[in-house]
């Protein structure tokens, strides 16, 4: 089992995951960020880079897990906590299981693709050789808000593009 | 939908995935291999490298998907087929969904961690925004045999180590 963290430490590490999400947003990526902590030290961090890298696997959690394995020189992320702003998808839930991460904190649920609470509870399937302690809700409002704003801006941009195409077509 | 492959092509590409599995075995890794094909051309390949890289995410399929995204300069692996010797785990099933791979061939089932048929049918959940056409059984015997031999050899090696420790302890 990982070290116990105080409420202040939990808030601090989730605030850093949120900072990672903001980095993603500033690059035009879906704003999700993740941090991995080992004995109170950050050993991995990441934000979504799918568009920039054109890599379907470049999710915040996966990048952070790969970095943490590299830092700790071990594929087993024992005594670690993962902090992520949004509920992990299937791939990232699997990477959490494969790295035997004991503890995961996530901010807001993803009702469309979340595999920890929303569609399945994959981190707590007793048939698998690893289960995860899950904490939900830290920075929920912020994590959810930055996603909503991001998609609202994308929709507005698309609408404007459509409108200006319409105008130029009408004036031809 | 991906191009239709002939039976000979399917066998050929799965034989290459099996060759990848053999590479993993020769390195002392769990022998699983994968190939990704795009319009009859190989665009990604990989074998398990978890121990060598000490990376929990270094599964054959994930490595092959990352390479295919890089080759095609796209996170969307449309018109592609993935060939893998063993039924994908949770992480790799998620990477298949995230890359919108339309078609997956796997050899043998993994009753302990397989997420395509054994524990769940995650590639065909209608609630997700992508579903996958799954083909099962090509090279099933070979894929299963190389795994069984690998784990049998590991058990035998462990038994021998234990025995020689016992002998040296008794002769002290």
C-alpha cells in the first residue's frame, strides 16, 4: 500500500495535475493532466498530446506512467499514487492495472468513456490480479469546467467557420 | 472498414506476429507479438518488452500501435488490421479503441486477463464511440504453445534454483 497522504498533500498534487491539464488546453489538446507521486516525490507527469504527437496512446496518464517507470527503473509502480483530472479511459485503466499502481485519485467523471465508475468499474474487478483504491472528486469542478470550456470553444469556432463559409458563398 | 484480406494474407500476417512473439521469447519476455497492416503494408510491429524496458506499457500491441501512428502520421488507424498472438489485455483493448482500429485478429485467448472475449467483450460495447470487428483463432495452437512452454521453463528454472539452494544449505 502507498504512503498515506494528508488532505493538503492530496490537494497540492491534484492542483499540479490540473496545471498539466491547463498546459494541454493551451496547446489545443483535450485538457487532461496527470501526476504520479512516489513517497511524496513526483516521479511522472503528463498531459494529453494526442493531436500534437498524432499518437492515439498519448494520454496524460499513459505518459505519466511511462515516465514514472523510467524514473523508478521499474514496471511496478508500487508505493505510488496517480492523480488525474478526469476519470481514466479503458487504455489508461489498463495501464494502471499493468503497473500495479495501488492508488488513483481522479477529479471528474467521464460519462462517455470513463472505465473506473461510469461505464465499468475496471479497477476493482476481483478476477484480475490487481485492484486499485480509488478516490473521486478532488478538483472535480475545475477539471469538469476546463473540459466544458474547451469543447464549447471548439463548437463556437466550428460554428464561426461554417458561418463565414456561408457568407462568402452568398456573396459570390 | 479496412481492406478485405485473403486467407493467405491473414495467415501470412499472423505468422509475422508469431515471429515477433518468438523474438520476445528469445529475450526472456512473455512471448506475445503484434503486427499492424495498412492496405497490405506493414506499418507497425512489436513484441513484449516489459522486462527489458522496465515499462508496464511496453506490450506488443501498444508498441505496434504507437509505431503505426508514427508511420501514418495519424492517431486514427483507419483501414488498418491488427494481428496479435494473444487476446489483448485491458490497456491494449483501450489503445485499439482509442486509435479507432477497425479490425483485430488474435490467436489464443487469455483466460486471466483477456478483455476481448474472456473476461469482457470490451471491443464491442455499443456505448463507446467505436466498435471493432474481431477474428479469433489464427495460429491459436502456436500462440498458446509458445506461452505454455515459456511459463513451464520459468517454473522449472525456479524449481532448480530452489533445489540448489536447499542442497547448499544441507551441505553447510
